[in-house]
């Protein structure tokens, strides 16, 4: 707009000069212009005309750019509105499957609403049992040789992902370990819905919220097994039930509340009469077990990740410190 006003002023001044020049020449007392002066004025007028035309071209180009920008923005807005309609988007760009590897083999939909990831791990070992022939726990005159061999301490096949939304996740882990005779059986099987970070719901076969070493994955072990005291003495194993949990205060405080069939016995069958004399000890009662766990991440830059590994393999440059406790109750009739 300023360029247009400036150009108009220049045009008006030039026209006034051109009109007044012959009039002033006819007035008495006014000296007529010489040919050189007229030529100089005409040259100045021609230069002004060129500047005016150049300014007009710049103004036209600027207006054209503004129009193009306005059209582009309007077109982008229309595309956003069209693609925001799910039915039209799916008809225009139907969802397709994608596959690859990202810390595990995966298959997912292009809209990222469904995901299946497959991974696993195994822990292979060689063991030697030095059996004493005079073992006082052995039967009389029973001779036992040393035992040596290989086995899989752990063999895991892990399926996990989400459906319909990243907030609805699921996980199934199958195990075939040496103590189980390499028979595949469910190790974990649950689904989890995240309402928000502060409140989530989980149901199925899961870890019982007890010690930190029990609550971490066996894939993070630096040696073949968990510490002896913290696992069988204070750890609670796996359980079948529901869990309410979440992370509060910028993920500095974690809480877990579980209602389970029983402690350390996921095979406890509910639809059977109680059998306290069961030789396997698995059929105890149908009274639920209650477990509560709370952890306060007092120090650390990444509270949820600092203690996932058994040791400090990440080499933290700042200290990490957790305080936590868990409480468990199960009425097992003695």
C-alpha cells in the first residue's frame, strides 16, 4: 500500500510539472526554457516513468505472492479438514501392514493403531554337581556320581503390542525352562489400559509387586539368576488377578495395588473345593491375596529407567536413589 501511494504521488508531481511548464512560458515576466532545459526535464520525466513502472511491477509481484500464500494456506486447511474425517481417509489411504525390526520383529498397521512385536531370550549354561558319596542326606549304601551337563535355565518367547490405541497394550510370554522339562507354558499373560500415567489398570497373569529384583526382567540379569535372598525369601513370584497402578508427581512416585487369587501360585484353581491336604500345595483357598507396593525415586535423572538393569551398565554420572516397600496379605487358613 505504501509503494502504491508513493508511486501515485510521483505520477501526480510529474503530470503537474508537464502541465505547468507551457503555461509558465506564456506568462509575462517568465523566461522561456531553453532547448537544453527542456531536454533535461524530459529526461528526468522519462527516468521517473521508469521508476514508477518498476515500483508498479514490485507492487504487483507482492500482491501476487500474498494471493498465492493465501491460496496455499486455504488449500492446506481444506486438506486438513478432509483428512480429519476417518472414513474418507481410510478410503483414500487404506491401512496397510508394515513389518521390520525395532528391538524385536514387528508387524503393525500404517495408522499405528495395531502392533505385534515378537522377541525372546535364552540363558544357556553348563553345570556341575559334585556329589559326595558320604552325603548324610542320601540313603544308606546309595552311591551317586557327579552330574555334569548343559541346560537352558530360561527360554522365553515374548509377544506384545497394542490394539485400537497405544493406551491398550497386551503381553504374552511363554517359557520352556529346564525345571519345567522344557514344556511351554504361560509365564505372563495380561492386558493393560492406560487412562493416564497416574492411573492404569491391568488384568491377567503378572508379576506380583514385591522386591525390585523380582520386579525386573530376567533379561537384565548380569549372572544366570536373581539374588538368593531377595528372590525366594522376600519375592512373591507371579499371580493371577488385577492391578491398579500409576506414576505420580512427574513419575517420581509409583504405586501398585493388586488383588490376586493367591501368592506365588498362579496355578491355583478357583473353581474347585479347597483342599488344604493337597500334596502339591496349590489348592489352598479362593480367598484373594492383597498386595501393595510403593516406590519413591528420590534421586535420578530418569526415574522409571534408572533401576531397570541389575547393575549400572549405563554408567550414570549422577546418583540414583530409590525408597520403597511392599505389603502382602493372604488368608490361607494357616
